[in-house]
C-alpha cells in the first residue's frame, strides 16, 4: 500500500515536532542543572535537572526522553567546566529517562501520582548506581565512592517528588493530555 502525500506530511510533522520538543527539554534540563546548584558534601552539587529528565521521559517517551534527558545535563557538565563527567552523564541520564518512561507506559499510566512516583524511583536507579560506579572508577576505591550515595539519594528524592508533582499537575490539563498522550 502506497503512502499518500498527506500521510508523509503528517509523519514528517510528527518527527519534526518530536525533535523540537526533545531540543526544548534538553535546553530545559541544561538550564535546570546549571541554575540552582546546592553543593553536596562530596564535592558535587544537587540540582533541578533530574526533575526535567524524568518529566521529559514521561511526556516524550523512552527514546525521545532519553535523548533530551541526556543531552541537556551533559551539556551542563561541559559548560560548568566538568567535561570529564559528560560521557557518564549522557549514559546515566539517558537510562533514567528511558527507565522512568518505559515504567510509566507499562505500569504507571492512569495510576496517578503514586504510579508516577514509583516510576520515578525506577528511573533514579541509574543515578545512584551509575554515580557510585563512576566515582569508584575515578577514585579507584568502591568504598570511598559510597560516600556520595546519600547526596545522590537526596538528589533522586527531590527529582522524583518535583517531577511527580509537575506531571500530575500537567496531566490535569486537557491540552497537555491531547498533545502528550504518553502522560
């Protein structure tokens, strides 16, 4: 069966829309990571970036959410003078968005804030585990790297809480539900 010109135009429009939305979420994640920085006792900092990473996953789905959620924070690492962390950030944040989005699509949709929070917990696992692994590699000691786990848990908890509240609020809008049916 041949595709009509209208079908091709609709497909192109949808792809362009997703590219633009992913770019917008990447920019939001970069800014959210850079603007509010709370120093952590282990030398890093906590930020609002995870909120946007998880929210982008919920709204854009696993693939586009992972793309947006990884590029923004990795760019923030580069712009903030810590490019050594950018490759790991790409992998960790992509995993976060993809896991949270896949969980939401499979189990959380229609379950309200508790479903979102449960999927956020699943999505934050790469942050805690991946950051510990990265620190262990950089320090050369797994036990020493464990010192960063508490601040990463606080970062994760804040990202889960804020993204859950935002997604629940956005889900009440008919416009958002129409434009982002994944939510």
